[in-house]
C-alpha cells in the first residue's frame, strides 16, 4: 500500500507570536508539494493564532489530557484543543514519558480521548540508549505499541512515530538498517493488533532529522515520514526536509 509521506514538526517549548512568521514560508512550501502532508505541533498559546495566520496548514498540540474536564491544573482537554483549531495532537512523546513519568497506558487514554473529539493522533514510541545497548529495543517498542494503540485504530486518525530516545536532540541517529528493522517490527506488531488496518497507519521516524539526512531516512523501507524537533523551528531548516519527502 502506498502511504502519503507526512513531515510533522514539533516546536516543543519554543516559539512566540513573532516566530509564527516562519509558518508563512512553511505553508507556502507545503502548498507547492501537495503529495506531502505537513503539520506543526505548537505550544498551546500559539495554536489559535497559527490557525488564523496559516489556514490550510495542519496545526496541532503537543499533548492532551485523557479526561473531558476536571481538576487538572495546567492541562488541556481534547475538546479545548479542537476548539482552539488544532487538528491533531502528539501523545506519548519520549520527553513526557521521561520527564513527566507518563506510561503507555496514559498514552492509550490520551489517544482515545483525542480520537473521540475528532483529533488526529501522532503516537510516539521508542527505546532508551540503555534498552538498545541491552538488546531490548524491539521488545520495548512492541510493548509500547501493544499498550498504547487504541482498539480499532486506523490510519485515518492514527500515526505512529518511532523515536529512539537516545537520538532526540543529540545529533545521533540509528543506521538506516536499524531504522528499517524497528519500523518493520512496529508494522508487524500493528498487524497483530488491528489487522489489515495496520497497512494504513503511517510510521514516522523521529530523532535528529535534518535536511542533510532526511532524504536517506525517508527512502528507507516502512518509513512514511518524519517527526522533526529542532529543525522545524525555522523554515530554512524545515523546508529541506519537506522537499526531501517528495
């Protein structure tokens, strides 16, 4: 099955109203490459102004709470994200797993809540350096997928992102063979959970993706796009990744 490439940016805790000017060029390049899907996950304060500034560019959140409402200070529900104009959200990002102690069960609940409110979901999985060095990368990724992917998930709303935690923001990347191996393992695990629908679910690679390495990564078997951190903050660095996905 041919799956459209997706290049998704994640600004993390970066950005400002002035920085949204970068989206003008990104949106223009996205329009010029209609065969590639482009999306940007922004800090919550920037979602609504970004949606107004660049209509047509998919703007999303970086996290969501599983509950509909309640005493959850500092959190945002899926309904709130949708009302702000977000079309998707990231869940289970490795930095939230590491820094906020989030579990795969948390990711499952968040993904399910987002889907109930019509949001797309980029669900992140990936191993630490210690887990890879111990030869446990495959088992860790399989377990995270099993516990994080909601029942009856399809590519119409779910995207998986493999992000080896040791590669994020470090400049280190796995070899192309290592990336292909984990993506193949992830695809096989998805098939055991959702059957043929697994072939509709895109699997992105995330972890120090740049304009210099994007083409080789995006041509790798079972890689359907990229989840990009630091290089998505400016059009100058993000545009070459979009162009590499053509």
